[in-house]
C-alpha cells in the first residue's frame, strides 16, 4: 500500500470542495451563446511566410538534387587516396541507416604517386585536415577528381583556397576530353604562406559526364589546398536555377532548410 502524506490529501480536499461550491453557478449559466459573422468585413491577410515546408537531407536530395556544387568532398573530410575512402564510424541508431554508411562514389586521388600528398592535421584550413602537396621541380604533383558533368558552351565558376611556399606554381585544370586541347588551365604563381582565395572560371567545349578537375603544382617546397568549389555560372546563390524555378511554382511561401535550422553559405 502507498502512503499518501496528509498535506497532499488536504490540498486535494480543498480543491474538490472549491469545485463543488462553484458548480451551482456554472450550472446556472445555461443561456445560449449567439455569434454573428459579418463576411463584408475582412482583416489583414495572413502572411504566406508564416506557413511553409521543410527540406531535409534525405539521401542526396539536397547535395545532388538542389545544390549546384559539382565536386564531392570539397573540404577534404576524406584523405586524398588512390582507392575509395572508408565511411566514417557511426553512433547510436544511425548505425542501421544506410544513409550514414555510404562510401562516396567519387573522391580525390593523387597525381604523381601516393607519397606526394599528405593530410596535414596541424594547419588545416577547415575541419580536421587539409591536403599538403610536396612539389618537384618539373613533374606535376597534386590530386584530381573525375566524374564531373559539364555541357558544351556552359560556363563554370568557383574558387580555391591555397597556401604554400613562394616557389610553388599551382595549376587548376578542367579537362573534358582526351585531346590536349580539351581543357582549360588556370595558373597561379602568387601562392603565399597564409591561405588565400583565388577565383576559377571555365567554359566547357564539349558534353561529358566524366570531366576531371586537376590541382597540380611544380617548383620548390609545397602547397596546401584549403577548400575548392566549382558550380555552373548560372547558379542562384549556390542553388540550381531550374530547381529554384520549380520550387517557386509550388507557392508554399517559405522553405525551411534543413528543418528550420541554420545553414551556412557554400563558402
């Protein structure tokens, strides 16, 4: 048997007696309530931005479906390696969700041998690590990513953040074919010890679903790549314009992404 303290029983008794004392007055209020609705008078319209929709990272709905970014792992969460990276460890109930166990279908692979690129955890630009490329005087060293979709005549823009030795010459090349002319190269000769941002501009001369972006360097010393981004030039603040147009047709007012939480820019 559970013993209930007297103080609790006393308060319960007071509440019950109070309710009984009010009940006759409540019973007496049996008059009907009449309401009048005047449809000729209208109030201020309800803002369309009060109600809306949520957009979540379900699978690749955002990264591949709405976002204009053409590169995978542009901040180098995974190391630069010749083979596919291992997925990160997962915790709790995420362990059984395939979304958290997928291996990237594209990744950064080294140019010039496995030992030319190391992941520097001492001076990363962002996250836990940034690739450091050891240079040779004449042989290009660096890394690349393939499987990029480009279309003939379309312009592509982006940026790369670099740091390195004064003797480093860095080239960022977009290749869309096997011929020597099927490419555009941007050469940067002003690399400095501190990270610095450089703009990228390309125009593809052919259609392909397997273009390659190469980041290589020659000279003395080494260079770091902090992050890199490449998008079609017609992106709308990082989003695909045709998707933005389709979303506008839904007329839902406001789209909270992801789920109403803060989202940083694509920088």
